[in-house]
C-alpha cells in the first residue's frame, strides 16, 4: 500500500508534519517537544551523531550548543518529500563546521561527507521526531555504512602507525634499486584465470589445478605460490603486497621459474629480487599524502591500484581488471577450519610442522583460531573482523566484475566466507574451461617506458632529498615556508599517533619531526647511492 504523502500542519506550538495516522512531531507543541528530546540526549566526545529525518531542524541548536569536543552532527533525509524542508531549515546552520546535511541518501555519499566533518570514534543516531519510521531500513544501512567507514579509518590509522614508515622506506629503496628495464605495463588477456590464495580450501583444488593446460592462467597470492609449486602446479603470475622480509620464503619453491610478477612499490626489496620474471610495478595509495601525489606525476612506469590492504583482494582486482575470461577462486577463504589457518605447504604450515614435538602439536594455529575478536561464521569455521572486512572488499570487487557480464566461479567448496561467485564443482569447472578455451588468443604484455625509468626515479629521489633538507633547515631556523614544507613532507609524520599536532605546529611534535628529517635524509641518500 502506498504511503500517504507528508503534510505540513500549523499548530499553536509551531509547524508539525503528519503522514496519514503518523505525526512526525507533536500535534500540539512540535518545537518544544523536539527541544526537550534534544536536551535529553547524552552526548559524548569524538562521536558522529546522525540526525535521522531533520525536517524542520527543531532541537538541533540545543544539540550543537552542548556538543562535546571532537563531535559533529550530520543530517540525513531519506524521504524525498521532506528533503526540501530539511534543505530550507539547514540554512540556519550553514556556517557551523560541526553540522552538515547529507546531499543524498546513498550510504557511500553520506560516509564521504561525514569524513569531511572529522575523525570520529563512534556513531550514534539522534531522533528528534518520528521521521525515521518512514525509512527504517534505509537509516539502518546508513548507520552500518558509517560504522564500517569509521572502523576502516581507524584500522588504516593503526596500520599507518605500525607500517607507514616501512612502506615509505621500501618505496624509496625500490625506486633506487629497481632494474626498471624489467618493468612493463600489464597484459590484457582474453582467457580464463584462477586466483589462488593460501587458505585451507586450496588443498582441495590441487588435483584440479594440476590438470589445467597453458590456456588457463594461474595467478597466485604471494603465500600461495610456494605451496602451489611444491604441489606441482604451474604458477603463471604472483601478486605481492608484503612490506616485510618474511614473504621471501614464499618464493623459494619457485626456483628459477619465470613468472609474471605484480609487485607493489611498497613491498620489501627482496621480493623484487626473488621474482625474476617480467615485472609490473604496482603503486597503491595507502595514504592521502603529497609524496604519493608527486609519485603519480613522476612519469614512472607504475600501475596504479586502489589501497585494498589484502593481497587476496588485490589479486581479485587485478584478475577482474585484466582478464576477459571467466574467473575462478580457490583458497581465498577469509575463514579457516579450527586449528588450520593456511593450506598445506605454505610457510605458516611448514613452520608449525617443523616445531612439532612429542608434547607440542601446532598450538599456534589453535591459539589464532580462538583469539580475541574471532567468531564462527559457520559450523567448523573461524574468522575475525579483519578477514571479514577483506571478504566484503573482495565481494565488492567481484560485484563490479560481474556487473558488465563477467562470470566468477567459487571453487572453495563451502570453506570460505560468502562471495558473489557461483559455487562450482571441479568437474563442472573443467567443462566451463573447455568452452572458454575457444574464446580467443592471449594478449601480449603492454609496452613500457623502461628506458626512462631509472632517470626518472633518480630525479624523483633527488627532489625528495632536497625537500627533506629544506624542511630540516626550516625547522632549525623557523623560516616562513615551514608550513608549506611540512605539508610537502607529510609522509614523515603520518605514522605518528598524533599527526594533527604537527600540522598545528605544536613544538614537541615539531621536535619529533626534526628527528625524522635526519632519518629520511639518510634513507634518501642511501637510495640514491
């Protein structure tokens, strides 16, 4: 049944709104009732308050005058007939940086506008009328999207604190040490691709993978490559995103086999040396910083990819972007049976196997199975919030791949978190591949400006060294261009737990930044040598 249109009603206590039998505000004292509701809201610091169905904005001034530090309010109106009222009433608060009215009800748009209001630790809904009853599911989706966005923001902040310095250090080292003659643009291929992660379901797929002919491209995530090679599976390409040195063990079983390498510029330099075949250098934007802006404009043979955080999700992104045939998924589980986190033959599995004694039986993976935050998504399976988040990112990549007609098939046999791919048995997959093999030839790798790579990389590093030296001298002398140089060298403090204090020119933070300039001066000089 069609919902009645909202109707504005004049009362002795101000304008109210009725929608059939539902009154959004009090029919007698709409403004006073909304203000009492606003005063009853318990407000906390660093909170994003979602004002559901702002309507006439009654009570918002009472919220804003009590708003604690670090908090803000965003109004969201999902009923089209009421959006005009909200836009008209919101003009009263147009100059307040703590309030914004969402321009649409799209969750991603609301999240983007909320990010402009600040960095929040939590989300809470505020209802000063009954308007949310007209679109409860929509408001629930927006709250879920905002909670997810805040969770990702703080995970990224923690990742920057833990890894940001290492990512930048690797970037500078790789720019100076890479053999840029190896780098080329990625191939565009028309054939099918199997993307392999190192989850336990990969073990079930090994006989199927060994049976594949050269017409099927096998793309391995870094940790899966060694397990596949040990099992006698042909590996055509490897995707690497790991900044630490531990990944080198993943590549040892490949021996001197030439595989296509898709390696991020922030990866540990040893990974570039261990993978000796054709190279596609990826550049993910792990932070919004001026350094990466300059890198993208440096004219280097780099392939830009989104900051997906997980090598498995990145592999799906590459396969969906560069392969025209059907896409098969094996071992990208984002979950695991209790006590068994990785496939057989992976470095984690081998390390546990080597540590086995008469009294120790792989306790490490049982501890991981039941650590804080882990949960059971299905009987016999475990996962955790980080893996669940990566599964949602993988689902988004596959949904975009499937939109224009791409086909994705799930070979994990029910051992992973759900993905938008059709569950498929191995016999059926072989039939699908036989049909796909007739679709056309494999494309050649793209050309690259490899001849300019080394000179452009050196010019980029020399410019970064010059900026670091100028910032060092400016911090010592207190020159007028200090703020501009701080903005240019923001990578030096993004890993600080309080980077905003550097931008605010607080002296103790500037003292820490001065020490960083010396560190990065040494790193850049080393990269240039």
